[in-house]
């Protein structure tokens, strides 16, 4: 199953509903150069991929680029959650680095609107192997490209096959089956659901909001909500929380007290049975346990709602004030190749999927199953902040953690969320 097939049947369907309003907007600089004085020297790259496996994969990519004896690059890896909160400061500093790892889609819209991203349309003119969906997600409202995506991945309900066998349970096929599974696991003394929305990773809780919303109300409604065209006080959103309440008793008591890395450890050690998470969680897992990991699709709630899945896409964008524009574009041209993306996938935990359709993903049952999940989806969403903005994510963090602590105070929580969101949309 090719990445091109994934685009036709999944991503492009999602893009049809996405609309111009959620494309990257605005004011990227001219492709002829950045805002700073152009100098020779190494391309400086800031990366949020700080888990050991992801960091090693990034270094392998940079080493391969440097080994070509052309322009050179240096990599600086920053703790993921520090990077997440500091990225606006990095981009607006007087002497920003040249390149940054981040996300395609509307998450970059605010940065492009402020003229912080370099126009790299000429890089795209020299690339092959990218489908229309990837290009659209990388394009600003003025028709210029501002980011080069290199990988995407899927979300699912992950579990250990050996543990499910030990407990005598099977993955569910629908919501009622999911509830029955949770009941069985709880009766065996196992916390059915881990999450890891504590510490520096409260955003993990947004996956539950995203999936319940796209399962109950559909992806178009979800996108409209995150764009401010709907309200968090809508009855449709209240229905999401009413459904969520029914499974709160099955969550690990430490769901909002520990980060997802610790929740991953709990899953691997059998203290929790399953976790809704993206494949990046495997970066925190010992490689000798990867073969024991499997996942099932987030349960269908309403069969009449077209099935959407989260399929986030990652890449590199460049500062508009890069001091090494030619070298930066040389690096971006390299990472767009099938050769570079295959190398990156192999150097990681092999659960990421290359965006270049000519690049081969790892040939494992888990990866094939993940590709099939995305390929069969009617629509593809990215993730809460990726479908809205980095500025809106903290409003979700606050509301969702408060919901876990005060599940009977939903109306007040949603009113507070709407008020906080309106301030972000108005800024």
C-alpha cells in the first residue's frame, strides 16, 4: 500500500473539507533570500525530536547530508516540551537559527502570517515524489510553499500482544466492545487505560477530545470548532464530554499526574493495558519490545459518521531571517529525497512513514497496519494544535485536565474554554 494511495483515499478527502481557511496563510518572504545578511557557514537546525531514537535518526540525517561534501549543517536538539513553548521566541529572535523541525498545516499559519517563514517555493520546484495533498498542506495562502514535510505517522490504541494474551482479551471492534474490554480488564485488577497527560505533556489528553469529537460529530465539525466557527459551549461538544465521562472510571489514576513517557513504561510493564497515543511513543520503548506492540483503531461510536483518523505530518521550515539561505535550501532539497527519508525512517524506530511516495517505509506488520488504517480513512485530521494553532493548545490543556479533576463541572469548564479560545482567535 503506497503513500500515494494514502493520499488519494484519505488525505485528499480530508483536504476537501479542510478548505482555504485552514491552509497556511500569509506573508512568507521572497524565495530570493532571507531578511538577514547572507553569509557562508553551516546551516543551524533546531530540533524538538529529543527522545533517544528520534534524536539519533535526526543526527543520522544530518551526518548523511554533511557526508555529501556540499553545504554543512549542525544540529541542536532541545527538550520537546521546552521547544513547544519556546518556538515563537526562537522565530522572533534577532538572530534565529536557519531551520526548525515542526508541523505542516494550520499550526504554522500564525508564523507565516507574521512573515516569520522563508518562501521555499523554488525548493519544491526541484522535488519529485510528493503528492498534491502534501504540497497543499505545505503551501501558504499566497500560493508559496513554506515547509518541507518528511514523515507522517498514525495514532491508535496501543497495547502489548503478550499481555492481552495473558489476560485472555481481544481488541474491540466497536464502542460497546471497548467498554466490555475495560470492564474485563478492571475486574482482573489492571488499569484499562493509560494516558500520560501530566507533567510537561498535558496535550496528550487532546487526543481523546479529538477522537471523540471526530467519531461523534465528524471531522468537518471538528475543524470548524478549532477554527472558531463553532463554540466549545455547543451541545455537540457537551455530547463529547458526556461520552468521555462514561469511560473515566477506566483510566489509570495517574492519567493526569505523569507524562506520556512514564505512561509508556506503565503500558510496557503491564500496569496499564492500553493507551491512545501516536507512534512516537515507541521512541521511549526498548527496541526488543517493539515486536510485542500492536494497536487497534479508536472505536467507532456512530457508524453513520464518516471515519476520520489522526495522521500528523512533520517536516522542516526555515526562518525568514536565515543568514544561510542557499545552504538552507540545499539541506531542504536533500531531505525531500526518497533516499534521505528512507534513511531517516530506518534510523528511527521504523514506525514513521516517509512522505516522499518513492521512499519505502519499514516492512513490518505494525507499519503495514498503520498505513492501512490511514489509507482506509474517509478523512485525515492532524492533531488539536496542528488543526488549530500552537496558541490554542494551552486552552485545551487547561480545560481537559480540569475536566478530569471535575467531571461534573462540564458546563462551567466549557464556558471558560470558549472564553479563553475567543481571546486566541481575536489576537
